[in-house]
C-alpha cells in the first residue's frame, strides 16, 4: 500500500523499468561503437578552443603577464575570476556524490558519475589559473609546495591564504579522483567482462582492480564508498571556504568580509548545479539516456538552483546592508562603486542572472521545460562568472587611495585563455563520455523496482 | 643588531689591500669570517670625496689610488642641466658616474637637485649623442675638422658666435679669447627663456641690466605673478630651498610665509600657494597697477602713478589680504613676476622698491647670471644672416632652429652663411644644418666653472673619460683661436688669474685649487650696498604705457616649461619623459590645457584633439582639462616635439615654440592671442593619476595657520591604538622610519628621479604608463579639493609605508616579502614568484610588478645602473626598500669605526634630493633622532591608520596660511 502511494507521489527514478541487462547494454553502448557526427563536431570544437587557449598560454609564459590587461592597481582579474569560477563549478560533483549519498537521496544515482567527472575536470581547469597568473610559473609551480630544498630555511608561508588554496585544492582533487575511481570499479569490471578486443580487456582488467562481484567485494566496496563520502563531505564546505579566504582575510574593501565563506559555498553549489544540469541535458539527449536521467532529476536540480540562487541573493543584499551599517567610508564606497561605478554593468549582469532569473523556477512548468532550463544554466554560469569578476575587479580598481584608482581592460589573451579553459573542460568531458560509463550502472540497478520488489516481497 | 660595534672583525679597514691579505696568511681566520669580509668588500664604501680628477683612463692592472672596485667615490661638480647651475655631488663607481646628488656645501642649491639635473646622468650614457666630429655629415678626424674650420674662419669677414648667456666666467673668457683672435668676430647671445624684460626693467630703474638675486627665505609674504619659481623660473632648486625654509612650521616656530599666486594656468608654484587668483595676463597687469597705486599711496604718501586704476576684477577678499600682508611686511615681502615685458617688470621693481625689499629679499648688487643679455642682438644677427652679411657662424650651446620662435626664419637665414659650425653634443635640429660638427662633451666629462650669482663660483669636474670621440667646446674654440690647450689647464690658469685673486690668498693657489675642486664651490662676499634707484621716475611712463595698452580679448596662449623636460635639451631621456608632470600627472607628452569651464563650454573631453592657431601657425594637440586654470587661457608646454633629439625624445609631443613670439629678441610665452577649434579624433594621454579628488577620505589632513597656532594638533584625526591579531614585532635595535612634511613638499618630482636612478627602476614607456604600469617606487599624489574651478591642491609623496603590520607580508605564499628586525618590509626578488597578491592587498598600492622583462639592452645606458641594487627580471614584484643598500653602507662604515650609526647619517635617495627637505629618514627607536621628534609632533598622522597597518612613514599635516574655514577632506571625515 505504502509503496503504491509512493509510486504515485514520486515518479520512478528510472523510467520504463528496464531489465538489468538492458541497462548495461545501453550505458556501455557509447563506449563500444564509433562516435557519431554530433560527438565529433562537439569534440573538434572543444579541441579548437583548447588549442587557442594553449597558444595564448604559451604566448603568456614566453612574454610575461603584461600581455594581460592588468596593472599596478588591478593585479588580478580574469585569472583569479576563472579560477574561482571553475572551483565553484567543481562543487556540485562532490555535493551530489557525497552529501546526497549520505542523505540517502537516491535520485543522485544516475547523475553522480557525470557530476563527479565534471568536478575533476573543473578542478583541473581551475588549477591552470593559479599557475598561469604567476609571474614566474617555472619557479612558482613547485615553490608553492612545502618541499625540502637546498635554499636554507626557506619554506612556504603558512599564513598565506594562497598556500591554503594549494592544500585545499589538491586535497579536493585527490579525494574527488579517488572517490570517482572507486565508484567506477564495479562498472569497469562490467566493461571488462563485456570487452571483445584484447587491449580493451587488458586495460579494463587493470582498472577494475580484479573486481569479482563477490559479496565480500561488495561489502568492502560499500564500506569504502561510505568512508570516502564521509571524507568528501567536509571538503564541499571547506574548499570554497578556503578559496573565499583569499579575499576575506585581505584588507581591501569589498574583500574584507566575514560573510564570504557561506556566500562562496552557496555560490559554488549554485554554479556547480547549473553546470551539471547543462551537461546532463546535453548528455541525455546525445546519448539517449532520457530513461535514466529523467525530468525528475532535472527538476530536483532546478530546485537546488532556485534555493542557492536566493542564498547568494541574500548574501549580496547583506553585503550592501553591512557596507551601509558599518559606517566604514571605504567599504561604503566600494559597494556604491560596484552598483553604480564604471563596472556597474558587471554587477547588474550578476544580479539579473543569479538572483532574478532563477525565480522562474518557482513554477513547475519551467522546472520541467528543458529549453528553459538550458538557457537558465547558461545564465547562471554567466552570472556566477561575473560575480567573481565583480568581487575581484571592482574591489581592486578603486580601493583606499583615490590617486591609484584605475580601470581594467582585458586583452585577447585573457579571453583566449578563458575560452581555452572551456575547451579543456569539454574536451575532457567528451573523452569521458566515450571511454567510461556516464551512468553508474551498478548504483542505478539498485534503485530499480525490480530489486526492491524482490527484497520487499522477501520480507513478507 | 644594536650591538653592532661588538663585532670587531669589521674594524679592519675595508676593502683590504695587498698588505692586509699578507697579515691574513698568518691569522687564523675561519672560512665564514673570510667570506663575510669578502662580501663586505663588495658592499662597503669609503666615505669622503677624493680631490683627484680623472684625467686619464688607467687600466686596472695599475690600479689608480682613487678607484677601488666596488667602492663609491664622490666628486663635487656643478649641474649643467639648466642655467641655474646647482652644486652636485656625483657618485662614481669603478670609474663611472652612477648617481647625481646635490652638494650640501653649495650656498644656493644647498644639497637639493631637481629631477632634470639628476636625469642628465642618463644623457651621459646616451648612444644618440654625437660620437665623433663630422664634416658635411660625414665622419672626420679632429685634425681635419680643425684645419677646415680654421681655414674657413680665416677667410671669413664676418664671424658670429651664437651662445646663450654663459653663467660661466671661464667659458665666457674662452669666447672672448676667440672673439679677440678674429677681428671680425662677435659674440651674439641668444637665450630661449623669457627673462630679458627683467633685465631691461632693472636697467631702467637701477642702471644695471642684470637679473636680481632673490632671497625667498627672507620673505614673509611672497606674491608670485605668473612666475613658476618652484618649477622652472631662473633657479627653481635654490628658490625651493629658500621658500621651504619659510614654510616649515613646528610647535617651536608656529609661523610661516604667506604665498599668493596670481596666474592664468595652474603652475606647480600656484599649486603650493596659500591663496591663488586666476587671472589672464591683462588682469595680472590690472592687479599690478592696482597694487602699485595702493602701495604707493600708503608707503610714500602719494603715488608715482598718475593714472587712475580700478581694482582688478578678482576676488576682493584675497586682494585685500594680499595688500594688507604686503604693507605689514615691508622689507620682508617679495613680488616675483614671470612676465617678459619691461614695463610690467618696472612696475614690479617699483612695488618691491616701495616695500623696501631691495637689499633684503632681492638684490641688484648681488646679481644672478642666468641671463645677462637683453636679447637685442638676435634680430640684428638674423637680419645680417638674411642679407648675407655673416659668412661664419658658430653655434655654441644653442639650438635656435628648434627653440626660437623664429626658428624657421633662422634656419632659412642659416643657408646663406658660408661656414656653419656647431659645437652641440648631438646632431640636433640646428646642427644638422651645419657643415661642421665639433661635438662637445657631456658636462660630466668636462672641466668648466659656473657663476650662478655674484660671489658664488663653482667647478665642473669630469667624472669619466669621454665615452666618445668628442672634445670639449672650450678646447675647440681655443684650438680655432690658435691657442690649443687642454680645458683643465686653461681653466686652472683662468682661475689662478681671476678667481684666486678674490680669495684671501692665505694659502697657495695649489691648495686653494685642491680645496675648491674637492668642495666644488668657492664663495666671496658680494657687494653690500644696492645701487641708487630711479624707479619712481621710470614707473610712471611704464604704467601709462601699460594702461594705454588695449587688453587682449578672448583666448590667450600660455607657454610654459615642465619641471623635467624644460626647454627640451635633454629630451632624449626616458627618466625625464616618464616623470609625471607634477600638476597634470601626464607623462610622455605635451597637450593643450583647458580650464574645466572652457572644456565644458566646448564639449571637450580628455584626449579630444584641438587645433590652436595663431596668426601664422597651427598646432593640433590633445586636450587636458586642468582645474584651476583661467577660462580664457590655453596652456601648452614647450620642450616637446623634438625631431633630432634621439630615439627616445624624437616625436614625443609636439613643438609649441612656433606658437610663441619674439619681440625685439625677447621671447614671448604668455598673452598670445589664439583661436581654438576642435579637430577630429582622439589621442591617448598617459596619466599616472586618473582620479583627482579625495572623496572625503582623511588621507590628506590639513589645517590653517591660525588654527595650528591655537592647537598644534588641529585638523589631525586622533589615532587610537587598534587591536591586532598578530603579536607585536620586537625591535630591539634600530627601527627605520620616515617623516613626510606635507607642508614642505612642493611636488616637484625630484625624489622620483632620484629613486629611479638609485634603484635601477626601469622606464616602461608611454604605452605601459597608459595602462597604469609605471614602475616608480615613489610617486607624488596630487589631490584637488574644494572648488573645481580654483581648487586647493595638495601634493602627497607616497611610497612603501613599511607597515608594522604589513598586509603584503601575510599573504605571500612563498615568503618573498618579509619583515626585518629593523622594521623594514623587505622584498626578496629571488624568491618572488609573482602572484601579485601582495600588491592587491597593499592599501597604498605602492608595489610595482615587472609585467615584462623591461629593456636593459642598451649596454651604454646600463652603465648608469647602481651595482648595489639588483636589476629585477620579469614576473617579480618590487617596491621602495627605504634604500636598504644605503642603510647597509652606513652600517658597515659605522661598524668599521666602532660606533653606532649617527642620526642623519643615512639619507635615502629621495630625501637627499628633496629641494624642500620634506622627507626625513631615521631611527624611531632613538628618541633624539629628528624623525622621532617629528613623529611626536602635533601634526603627525598616518595614512590609513584605521586599516591597522601601523606604517613606519609618518605624515605631517598640511598647514595653509589662510583664513580658518571648512577644510575639505579631514573635516568631512570627522563627521563621516
């Protein structure tokens, strides 16, 4: 009875109740056939963007950071904006995999693989920027690490938020990658077992780490998965908290704000969900996974976007209130300048994309309308990119001494590297959908009616 | 480190000589001690000047006594940058000059030296200087050239030698010898600066065509009428020194001079005035007529001025205060006027005379020699040349094709001269029209002397063997006059005959000479009594002539010189081109300044193009909107638009000289009627400061003199102790600090070039300045407050504040910026990876990033680098180090002598050069040091105290000698 009611109240997580073998067949199918035109078109576009970015990066390193539009007053702009943007994108993956797993949100099962992959790729994209922004990356790349060295007592500065970033991001990347890999083991074993080509079989044999599907293996697997989920959970909060410390611990009006940690985390989840949603809309269409990634999944994500969007909206207004309430001359000016100064356009793009536009998700109609969702995900990503741009550039360009106030104009190199980072992201993602199962077959099978009914029936 | 002296291994004289090393063999020296000493050898420096001149370059196998590798030697010399002739001390390292500083022994410049003077060092190492003599633009030898020139001169029947007013007795003597040798030769003087009117007025009033000397330190009231005496007029460094003395206030001496400036454009001098009146040249005349009449009535019972004058249409309150102040300070006031009109200058002389200022604040008896010619011979020369009456012309120290209003006419007339010889140091605009070019040395390669003022004689001595195959102009002239002699020998002989005789002669000439070469300067008492004046009788006609003149209606042009570029002689110099104009903050360009009102009326914005046309000339320049300028004045700087200066100076800005006029050989720079029209297009000006207002922030704190006299802390916000998360740094020994007196700083920019020269700061070029990437470690922020039409101006030097709680230090991930035990915020270039986080987090925005590998390809210019300071590569952050190399140099010196560092011994480069003594460096842990006393002053405050950075730089609030009233910035902040 109860089940029947639930069945009405909650639509099934996998539509059509396919048999288990069909799930395996369908999920593995993109891996086992030659890619179609759509994939090639997307892949070549992404690769071109990556190529453009690579050329720009080579030019940057060969010439100097001066090829960007930065100046004495504005020392960071696109570089750190892109960094925070990509780190933010990376947040949804862990949230979906770990926190929703711990909260027993079963709807995550068909999207967690893609979300985790996206996390890893986004963190890779993010990682480029702290490296590229350095004046001497050839030293900076390893001087940032607390390595034993022959330079006497020289070590890293543990008081610097940039160093905290190094630890936060590398920890996050490591845990996310391990978590992703562990989750892939049963599926990789399935691919191994299906593989016809000997090389393919050999590769997946290695990757599957000798998985045999025994009870013992499953029991170990689930324990490990739970532990990793537990380890990842605090990271969802900590990574963006630490990224926000880059700004919050500084003295610059507009950066020196205690609200930043929760504000940044909310923003990260907001943008991360938008990015996952965007990728899933494309993936389910291109790979015909509508059955597994249902409208229900998408709607749930829209709700998360609506909530986190309002959270960042609250943060924006709190900042303004505090700027006024504090009576601090510099703080007050920084916020007036944000909304009405020369970079006001970026502020209003941010507000309209992040706070105003998600409000349409109050309506179920829009939460279930895929074109609307798709446009919204783009809006949110634009808005969140501009949020970081607003925080970084508008705070810096007019800080304490009016004599040093300055404007910032990006150059083609900065645009090219931004485009290149998207190129890298999509190249990696497109390769991922070709070589690894996009949907966690093993987990999806657990949410099927089939398994449940058996278990249920057995109980009677 | 306060126990410096206990390490007595440093007592060894460093650097070690061969004898010392022998001793070392027998001593038990540890490897580390040895290395320490070796390191010291390169870092330490011997103090004191060596009197020995560099006459020959000697290879280092036979090491000359005065050159020790790695040790600085200082030589006294004289500045050849402009005609003011300030005293210099030049730092020489390994036989090459690397830094120019002021000579504190010089009675006029007193250790100050301007931006231009310091910049001329780079012109020494300029590849675009002439490198060999040429005949018909082809390389020749000196022998060939001499033969050809002498042959030409012997044939010539009318020889002219065109020189400026040479403020050098020796050079004048050489010219005289030349003129004496050729019976048909005559010297013609051509001065590009408009000072002739001043001479003519004194000729009429005192019977002497001389420039008077001015003593601004004796004046309690200074009224400047269009005289930019702190930036470019006659002798700005000496004037700034004297002016600043009267502008210093302290609890002990709470009094300062009153400075009123009446001018059309906002000059650097006007920006420092207490009261400022915006007036067109016609209104300036009205002002002077009114002043003469009023003062005449009050001081001599009746006025010598018979004409009726009405009060000028200027702010009556300011006029009243000016008049009252002048009348209250007879003999302690000074009226300075920049006009080149003898009638106007007569009026000025009359007013000064009525006030009893002659003999007190200015003197005719003790004349100045920057200009000794009334310019009347110029017209005659050009006419003679045009009519073919001159068949040989020698150009010595002049470039009239470029810098005369009649340059084009002169160039055309020059074609008719058969023998044209130039002695210029580069193939400039006039030289390229000559057949023979006998290039002169740079002044740092020459022997010469100077007499800037009666009784003040100074010497130039060469700092380096000539870099190129050039010959000193005096030697050339002597050779052509049949008396070939080395400049050193002839100069010494000249001094023996002429100058030594003025000394007490208590010592032999050799001793006298050695002393003067060592000291750089020799003074004799000047004539005491002023000549009799007939000013009252000549003023009436002058005033009548002035009153009869119909004033120009509409726009007038004001041409002026900038502090760094001046007449453009040294334009091939990136330091000078990149030094922002102290008022407009524009680099690498000249432009048409318009007032805020005029720009608004014409709908013009910064960078719009504007065509200025006079009767026969047109010039299109970008617009700069200058608050404080008169609505009917357009101002353009001279010295730009060189075509033959060199790779750097060519084509920077445009030459405005053709817009000027010449009246009986007197250059006219102001009051020129012009028309302006908008031209199509936009032009990007490179500004170092784009926002001019304080936004109500208490960054500049100020008060008025009356308030200050009541309360020494007036206008200064109280500074409460702020809580801090970090523990206090202990500073057991020294703690270095600086005090900046906003009341003294005139904003001239000498410190910026001093710092650039001392610290190997690259020039980045116009394009990079336009993107706000200038590298200057010290900058001068200029703020306007109150009224945009006629604003109150403040100049605020801003450099690394060496914060106690430095925001940059905590954020660097690799510890590339760290705090020293002596309170310095140190930047470790080798460790820096260039995240720029420190610069972002610096509230003062004083950190500078190497965006590129800035060019150090010019190997010759690299000789000007300071070996004590690392040249930074790209990707590295840099900033003011408080001249840490100078601190270390003095520390080693003190250690060697087994004593503590004395207060005032360490002078940072900016402090040393400051003509206003606005910067004081010292140890704040020493309660007796000057800096700690200033830090306790009522005027002391810290910029952005409330951010909690605990800066080591203390600012002393600006005091304005005005009626108390609302003071813009700090007042607002009190309530805000």
